[in-house]
């Protein structure tokens, strides 16, 4: 699995949730979550 924000491979300390717009799964690593790095879903939704 890869972080949606930084595209880094993740194996632990990550969160997985559904896009509030389209429901597609989003994966965020611990570092991106800690620094509130932005992510963009394929549907165009952007979140912190």
C-alpha cells in the first residue's frame, strides 16, 4: 500500500479511510498525518 499524499510504501502506522466525496479508499502515512499534508482523491476532492 502507498500513502495517497507522498506515495511512500506503508506497512504500519497509517490510517485508511473513505473519501468523503466519492467513497474511494484513501491511505495516509504517519508523517503526512502529523504535518497535515494535503491529499487529493482521483475524484478531485482535496483534504488536509
